[in-house]
C-alpha cells in the first residue's frame, strides 16, 4: 500500500489504501487548474450579462420609470427595498430569544439534540466527502473501477437540496420582509461555490485531517478579510489565538515521519487548493456579514445564496456537458448515488441545525460544539481510512484546539464586559 501525499514535503504520510500517483490527471481536461478556469468561464457567461443588465437598469433609472409585469421582479433583483436595519453585534444572526419558563431538563435535552444533530450531520458529511473523492466505484477482481472527478457536480447537488430546504422553510414559516437586492447574493454565492469546489478538489491531493486543520486556521484570513471588507478592528487576544493556531498547524504540517512519498506537483496543488478554499470562504463570511445589515433571517440568506449557486453551477455544467456525464456516472454506480444524496442531505440538515443551535444557545455554545466536531472528524478519519499522525503532529492538533477554546472563552468574557459599558460606548467588532 502506498500513502497519500500531504501538504508540504515534511508532512507525515497518511495511508488511504490506494496508490495515488504523483500526477492525478490523465489529460489536460482532468487537471484541476484547467477545470477551475473552465468553471470560471461558465460562471462568467452568467455574471457578465447579469452585470450589464444591472448597469442598464440603473442608468435608465428604472425604479422611477419602469412599469409592467416585470417591474416587481426587476425591482427585487436590482434595487430591493434598500431599507437597512441596525447592524447587530453578531452580524450574521438575529438576537436569539431567551428561554422563558423552560425547565433545566428541557434545555439540556435541547442542547443534546443540537449537539447530536450537528455531530451526526457533519461527521457523516466528512466521512462521505473523503469516500467520494478518494476511492473508486465499481471495482472488481478484474476491473479497478473508476473515480468520480467532477467536484462541481457535488457542489450542485449540495446547493440544490439546500435551496429546496430553505425555500420550504421560508414558505412555511413567517420571515422578515426582504429588502436586499437579490443580485448582492451572487457575490457570496460565487465565493461559496468556489470554496466548496476547492475543498472537494483538495481531497485528491491531501488528507482529510490536513484539510480540517486548514479550516481551523482560516480564522487568520477571516480577520484579514474583515479588515479589508468590513473595516473591523480586533482585540489583542484575537491576534494571540490566531498566532497559536498558526503554530499548531505548522507543527502538524512540519512533523516528520519515515517512508515519505511526496510529489512536488501534488504538494503544490494541495497548498494552492487549500489557500483557495480559505480565501474564498473568508470572503463569503464577511460578505454575508455585510449583507445582514439588511433586515433578513439566516434562512433567507441561505435561500438567496443557494438560488445563485444553483444557477451558476447548473449553467456551467450544462455548458461543459458535464451534467449528463455525472448523471450517467450515477446511473452506473448506485453506491455513488446514495453517497451523493446523503452528502447533500447532511449538508442541508447541518445548516438548519446551525441556525437552530445559535438561536437557542448562542454563538459561543455553537462554536464549542463545532470545535469538538473538528476534533472528532480527525479521529474518525484516522480510524476509518487508516491515517497516522506523529507525536509532534498530535501536539500541533492539541495546540490548535486549545487556541480555539481559548478564543471562545475570551470572547464570552468580552461580551459580558461589553454589557456593562456606558451608553454610547461600543466594543470593537470580533470574529
């Protein structure tokens, strides 16, 4: 058995049970950078005409001069109501309702329900994600089987189900009056599907534990994006925990182990894809934070972003002819169909559990649950797929999670202190 190369030449190898050649593509059509530009061209074929139409309606002052049956649709997509609400401290979340006359046993049950739902959704999602992107389907004694290569189709599957779930939720429950121009969701949508695509593609070059550690370290680029996009300022402890996370990730990546089989091409590809995931995901969260200045619920945000995500991905897949090929792959391999559907279900349910948990218990409890989930994900991946971690690497993982818990504790202390500030004084914004 050969080992799957990880990011950086000094990273310990982690066995996957399959031989992964240094160059994972058979042709230019399979090379990740080529596919990235092809996907981007597909998105541009939708974005550019949309941008030109938006500019046309704005120059014509359509809001005052327009009429007809198309007017409400164009007004909603291009102009919105332009009524903004006061930006809340947590940005992406409405103020959660404090439980009234709720017994301790009931609250404990709710907390266990939320924790179990989040862990089940995202741990299953992580295991399936690694299975789909790193293993073959249809293998027999005489046939080695084939791998599924189109990460964009998996992104489309996730988004179409999330769009459906969010749409049904908005239709069945009372939501705030929507005021944001619809086109503004497209920015978060583009960065979201690109970050998801990079996340899936990265698993062809790096191990799942490495990817989880990279996600934990995205606090640093999120802070950088916060300064650039939202002009935020941060406390000293936020910089300290970000530095500790960097140290922990470096320990994990630089820990050495014998019998390394690392390809320079694979290493570089893994680094670039991880960097792309972190950069795009950091922009997504900060842009969504800015959008929440409009009066909207998190589920409305989920619906708006996924509308454009479905539009972009299905348009690009149809232009490339990849949609039919992916559907034919599903028809050939029923196991892949089950995995792809379950992957999408876990992603959509996980988002709903996120909203419910934060609404009931606040962001601090949610962050603790998700931090534990990351640790469990690494452990589960090592148990199922046979990854190994050195002692130094294990210490690095411990440093990362210690920094994350320190971050949660410091933030909760700052929130308590901010409540005691005199009227007119506002604390610095935090991530």
